[in-house]
């Protein structure tokens, strides 16, 4: 049975990239709900230039899937396998993620439904993306709420022209992602991210909140978050302490530099 959920924050916190999908058919009414969630998203000027291509044709999925696997084998896998794990991720967990991504590359054509979000009349850019990716995230959250697995992938863009020709896109229409959707083989679980203390700044980029000793607690004054260290898991405690020490050392170095500059100016 799908693990459906109605709590928004639970959905957000457990919307993981589900790359191992069953080939079982997905009811059309569930796909419609996902698409409706996409069209509820904001877009620049409310122009709604998005278009959503739903792909279920096995032959078409085979064709595009071959380009996807080629992009993974030739470009993406060599880069990821030779690099360091993602931030906040152990080597073992990163290897499991690569294994799941390899499975997707081998079996993406077996996912029962793809949704390809597109934009009409816009050259791909950050500005254009701001009018389509909110819809993509809405669809990912909707899929999770319905107990369906999905992931956002753009690997096929290494062969953009070939794939978009296969999909029948006009010259003035561009795709921005591919969302394979199906019932997941595994279970949903919490996403893993670095702590806020490593990614949140206050008023200026690089300026960290300093209202309390960073070694005593986990606080971001930008959002008023306070979590005592003893309530965090041991691994998170150590990661937080290590990050706080690096931050303290960096700030001390900056202060010394400022003091030296001031002394020279006297």
C-alpha cells in the first residue's frame, strides 16, 4: 500500500528522490492530481507558459531512456564516482545513492509514467526556470502525498536536441526536467541535509549569526531556531561542533586581519 500523507511539513521532510520504481501502472486520476498541483504553482506575471508532457508510450521511453543511460554512463557516473560524497553524507550512504541512480539509468524506461515539464516561448535561463521549477516541486510534493515515488532529473539534457526531437517539441518549446513517477520499491524516509548553521547567513552573504557561543547551541538568529545540542543525534552534534569550530576560527582570523589593518592605518 502507498504511504500517503496529508501533513505538509512531513511531506516536505520525506520527499526523497525515489529512483527505484515499480513498473506497476499508476491510476490516471493520481497523475491528474499531480498535474493539478503543478498548475497551482506561481509563474512570472501568472503567464502560465508551462506545458506538461505525460509520457507512457513504451517505445518512446525506450528511445529517450537510451540517451539518458548514455549520459549517465559517459558523463555523470564517472564524475560522481571519482568525487567526494555530497555534503553531510557518509561514503557508504553516497555509494547507496549512486547505486540507486545507476538503477534509474538502467530502468528509467520501466517507470510507468513520465512527466516532462516544458516552457513555451522562452530561452532556458534562470528567469525562465523560476516559472517552471515551482511547478516541478509542487508535483514532487503531490506525488509524495499520494504515496508515489518520483525524482527530478535533467541528465537527458546532455542530448537535448535528440530527446526533444523524439518528444516532438516545437523549436520554441524547451524541456526543463524529466520526472519518472511510479510506486516506490523502497520506503519513504527523512531527507538528509547539512545543518542550517552551515548555510544560513544574516543580512550579508557570508555573515554568520553570532548572538551566542556557537559551541553551546545550534542557533540561527535569521529564523529564530534554537535546538540544544543534547537533543540532537550524536552524529549531528559532532557535525555541528565541527562546523562551529571552523566558523569560530574563520571569524577569529577575520578579526585579526581587521585589527592588523587598523593598526597599520594609525
